[in-house]
C-alpha cells in the first residue's frame, strides 16, 4: 500500500516528504456508520473531534 501511494504521487509530480506519517492500516475494528450516527474521538495530547453523519 505504501509503495502504491509513493508511485501514485510520483506519477502526479508529488511525493512523500521526510517526516510525514503514513498509516497503512487500522488498529481498531471498522464500524460502519449510518445516517443519524454521531461519533466522538478523544486522543491524549491531540484533543477531541466529534462528527454527526446525515
């Protein structure tokens, strides 16, 4: 996945830069959301984000 991303960006004249963080997977189970669902995520040191899906 990372090689594909690097090659795709290079083909567009872009690229990855030193120090960029690239996540190629997830550490949590996928939860499929539906209209009306609300989610909240809190990350120590980063803060909180909330979203409502309509």
